[in-house]
């Protein structure tokens, strides 16, 4: 018994969720569960570039502030997501030449991180997101195509300059287990730190699907990053399935959730686990992966699922 956050805190870990501003503004059950069960939150979309700087130099923080205010009211930490990404970034950024793009990036980071630098709720940032492709090569995004890989170090330095206390993370998907992509991430983080680039943390998104199997050697993978001296964390956990949902799939899903929590618990440098939402009523999965769904720990009517019990009992 007791909410997830109590158990997580007892283990010295955070348990987080991604928050959507729509239901946060008008759905009581959503607010109640979000506030009671979690001790950290991430904005699902509200802090992304398209939300915070839709046109150049015009910053809008209404959604971001709503998340930070909710977190403050509920004694929760905020993980900032995300500063530099190839997706959900306005076209005006993508069309800039190299000099202009670099300074737009530095200004964006300075304004967004700077807004919350003195706010004690906001403790960490995803500085760069998804810089690798699925084979572990640098993703040929507009950032890379215009600036080369130097944008990564520049982004971290700008974030450190804007907030000397925030924990600065690099975040990606399909890097939970040991594979070519996670090894590319490992090599990048190692090299950035050797160059004195302020990378404090590695985020493992954790968008899993039961039909693809559980990734191999998750605990060992987290540990090898920890041994580089960085904090690690699970940042966007969800476990989708092919619909319709059934009891067998629920059981497998619960096992995946439990395995992820146990891997984090087994690694001292793992700070915690954020689930990418909490209710199947509001999840990116159905929109992004046709025919799949039911990836979270509450169903669409806010009933706890076996995956909730698995997380609860593991913590
Ligand atoms: C997703 C959101 O959940 C959706 O609402 C949005 O339409 C697209 O982005 N990796 C990330 C997250 O880092 O920002 C993405 O969030 C999911 C994949």
C-alpha cells in the first residue's frame, strides 16, 4: 500500500511521469493521480522548441509554467525535456545557416534553461535528444547536416552556462540494453567527458514493446555508463502491445516494467524511472504505432493494471 512515490523515495530513487497540459488543466482524476503517485515530472510536449520558441525570439512559457507550477504544488521535481532535438522544432530553425543556427541554439538554451535556473523544482535537462540513428551512427538531422557533431558539445556548454546546478543529460531510445547503438552512446559520452564537456547524465528512454522482447543486459548496460562517472536514469518508460489487450499480454508487460525497475534499483547511479504518462487514456503510442497501445500502468478509466502492481511491488 501507499503511493509509488513513497516507496521510490524509500529506495532513494525518483518515480516520474510525463504530463500533458490538456488533462492537467481540466481533469481532476488525472491531476489527483499525477500528484499522489509521482515525485518527479517531465513535460510531455510543453518544453519542446515548437512550444517554447515557435517563432524566432518569441518565447511562450504558458504550458511549461503550468507543469512547473503543478510540480511545485505537489512537491515534485521537474526534469526539463528537451532543448535540442530534430523533431518538434520549428521550420525557421531548420532553415538557418550554420552561424545563425548555432547562435539560435545557444540563445534558445540560454532563455529556456535560464527561465528556471533559480527555480528549485527544475533539477535537470535533456540537453540533446536522439542524436543517433538506429545503427549507432550520428543521425543525419538538420543539426548534424548543418553543424556537424560539434552542436552536441556546444549545447551542453550553453546549458551549463545558463544553470550551473542543473544536471545535464543526453537522452535516446533503443539504448537500454547492450547493442551497437548503446555502445555508440557509451563512446560518445566517454569522449565528451574526456574533453571536459559537461555531460552529467544519460537518459534511457525505455519505449519497449512486448512483441520485440526485453532488451538484453539492461543492468550491465546502466552500470557501464555509471562507471564513466555519469548518473543514469530511465526517462520515458512504456511497454506497448499489439491490441487488443489481454491478460497474458498484461502479465508480460508487468514483467517488463518490473525488470526495468529492478535494473535501476540494482545500480547505485540510477537516479530513478520516469514513465511516459500513466493512463492509457493519454498516451502517444496509439497515434505513433498503429494497432498498438495499452502501454501504461493505469487503464483508460484510471484503474490500476498489473503493470502498476509490478512497479509498486518492485519499489
Ligand atoms: C512524444 C509525445 O509523447 C507526443 O505527444 C508527441 O506528439 C511526440 O512526442 N521520444 C521523446 C519524446 O523524446 O519527446 C516523444 O514524445 C516520444 C519519443
